[in-house]
C-alpha cells in the first residue's frame, strides 16, 4: 500500500477518515493524497470566460487556504501529504484521481444513520463507492488505533464474488488480518442444506485458486436476515472490520439485494471496506 486517497469536505467525519489514513500511512510507509472536491455552481461554470476565470481563481485560493489550515495537524507529522484541489460535477472523478495517481485505497468518512438512511441513498460516500475501482474504507467514528486484526468478509460464494474475494485476501494478508468468511443461510427460497453450501464453498475456493485450508475460515450462520447474520457474527467474534463486495455502478451484489448492503453499512458501528465485483 503506497498511496491512500482521502476525500476532504472539512467535516468531522472527513477528519476521522484522515486520521485513519494517517495511521495506515505510517504503518505502510505510504503517502496520503488529501483530495478536496470544490463544487462549482452551474451558474459560475456557464458565466463569461473572464468572469468564470476570476471566480474560479477566487474559490480555488479560498479552498487552498482552508485546506492548508485543515491539514495542519500533529498526527500528520512525518507523513508525505499531497493536497489536491479539484472542481467537480460528478463523484466519479474521485476514481479518476485514483487511477491517475495509481492509488491503492480510498478512505472516506460517512455519517451512517442519523434519523434517516443516508449512506447508500444519494450520499457522496455512496457515489464514490459505486464508481471506485479500488477498495473503499468507510469510517464513521474516530478510531484511536487502526488495527484490523479480525475481519469479516460477507460472501455468497458465487462466481462473481471471486474477484473481490481475491482482492480482499491480498489486502488483508498485507495487513496481517485474520479473514473470517461468513455465509448467511436464510429461511426462504435461498435456503440451502449443509451439503449444498459446502459444495458451493469448495467449488468457489478451487476457482479462486487459493489454499483449500481456507475452508476452516468459512462460517455458516443461520438468521432471519443477511444483515442480522453478518452483524451478529461480527459482534460474536469482536471483529474490527466488515468487508463486502459491490457491483460498483450497477449497485450492490445480489447477496445484498434490496437494502441489505445499505443496512449493513448504516447500522454497523465498525468500519466497512468495499471491494468491486
């Protein structure tokens, strides 16, 4: 892990993300790209060229000054911080910055639930997750010590989950994390007996070309909802992080059909890391 992007909007939650990224940067000798996306109104962008340039220069200068003060933190000492200010119209541009700089991870703050669901319903974090080709680590609270020892990877063991699974294995091996795979068996049309689940898991691991000894890391959980199964299991093992696969622009994996993925990210007190299918 050499480059970490942190979108900054000067909020308390973006500082939680920045603190987390700083700890990861120190652990892996990585640099942090602090990205402020300066939103230009349509009125300004359609103004005359001269007026537009003047206003753009003013807002960029203002953002740079505010950014400089925001990044003047003791916990950033000794870290190579690269401030980037860009104007945007769509949040897919965060992924463009990630590609251009060959970044390994995006760390982003989110409020989670505050009376209403906001994470996967039109929020900026959702837009970043849906367009990101690299893993996105969502932080909702201040984490005094970043140490993801125990990680829950929610999986349906379908072929489309192989890619995010392989990417997750690589990431968590570098972090020295113990990855617990969890399959939630539900009392509906998707219910499978033990033999069927074990056959699916064995076939999945063979296609993923990994050591079949990982079978011992697979956990079968029965619950009324996938969300409850995942969160209850994470609580049971005192997990430090929950990882989930996403379809990116197409939405969540069918394992998280409906609102399950949103609910996991909204209701989990833990950090959540997404991996694109």
